[in-house]
């Protein structure tokens, strides 16, 4: 199939594009800066200059495609890239471009825990994007991953330096009891690619989570083992302290001291709800080996493998203990 991918230069997008290439699809990547695609993938891809906030560029990019995979999303607001613009408006623009270009098949990246009453603006705007997808009339499929782990991720790879370098203890904001269902980036890329060959997935929403559930405290402990700091104690700080810290990070990011703040107030609000879901339909539809969290993160935190191109195309097999076949 001829597939257009938005968000193809990001963490998730790089793996999805490489997996699509491995499946011999003809992939085009929409990019505001085409130079970002240079040497990023295991095989050459077509690059199309465009912006999800520029409807005209999307219509041009969508011409002649069989499917669009929409992966654009943000975890922190910056300038014109607000949650509403990037999750709702961008989605509406891509859907309209698909309709104008005659593209019927559409795969959408959402997030586990998305709902109109989410405590976070992230979750509420993701829900608004999903609402637009459902109303589009296209042959859509929505995926809702929990936190995604893998080389270069935006969660484990951010926490690991804190665990490794903070002197004497591991700082945790809040009680650390919020539950998550971490899923490997390889499995996320796998289900997106497989959906293109499964027309019966159209009109369905799939929760995408790994085979195990962890509290935030347990995630910190597994990271500590992976980076060789298993004896460091967890020290919990109150949420009000976390909010002050997040506000400081956000101010620093606005002044250009961070490309993206390591913690935001919106992310703290999301900790008030568990990030788990019923993955039974996903497992039944996308049979395969689901990678476990602990051995999965050790593979890249212990060995320093951070290249998102590794393992796709010429796949590096994980140790047998790092995967589970769920039935």
C-alpha cells in the first residue's frame, strides 16, 4: 500500500515507518523539516514537506495514497503547539485532507485513558481528536497505547538518569501508586502495521498495553535494577512540591532552557488516574509475542542501545524471557 505517515520523525513514528518498510509498503513521511528524515530509517523513504496545521499541504501530501497513519501528538505545550491544536485541530485537518484526496483507510494514534472527563488537558484533547475520527466516515482504526518503552522513549529514558545520578535516593512525586501497562515500541509498531492488512479492524478502538501492570513505584524499582542501582530507596515528595517543580520547569522551558520541560503540571494531573485498559480484543486480533517491561528496558538501559533504527528491518531477537505469547 502507498502510506502517508504524519509524525514519522518522532519516537513512535520512526519505529512505525521502519516496520511499514519491512512489510514492503511504499511509505511517505510528512515533515515540516525534511532534513529530519535524512538517514533516520533503515530504507529510503519519500519525504513530503508539510505541516498538520497547514491544511493545503496535507491535501497535496495525501494525493495518491491508499492509507494515512496519523501519529502526531505532544506531551507538553510549546508556542503554537498547544494540546488542542496538535490533538484536535491537527486531526481534523488530516481527516479533511484524507476525504479530499479520496483516502479511505486511516489509522490513528490516541492514548490509553483518553476521555472527555480526563483530569489532564492531554487526555481531553486526545478524546476530542478521537471524536473527530469517529465522525469522519473513513475506514478508521484507533489505537490507545499505555506508556511506551524502547530506546529513545519519552518516559523510561527520562527517568533513568534521575535514578542513576540522583545522590542517595530516588525522588518520586506523590504516593507512586498510579498503575501503568507499559508496552514496547516494537509491539506498537507491529499492531499499526498489521492493521493495514486487517480490514476487519476498521471502525474499532484498540487498547494497547503490555502483558504486565506496574505501579509507578514498581517502574522506578525496575529502572533502578536496569541501571545498576537496585538498593537506592524511594523517597516520596508531596504533590504540591511536584506542582512547584513543574511550574519552574515550564518557566525555564519558555525561556529556552529546556527543549521540553521534564515535568509539567498537566502530567501531574494525569497521575490521579490509573493508565490501564482491557487489551483482550487487541491480543485476540493481533496475535504475537508481547515484550515484557523489565527485560525490555534492561536491553537498552544496560547496554546503551539508543538507536531507534535498531531491531527494525534487520530485527535483533530479544532473549526468550523478554517476550510473552498471550492467548
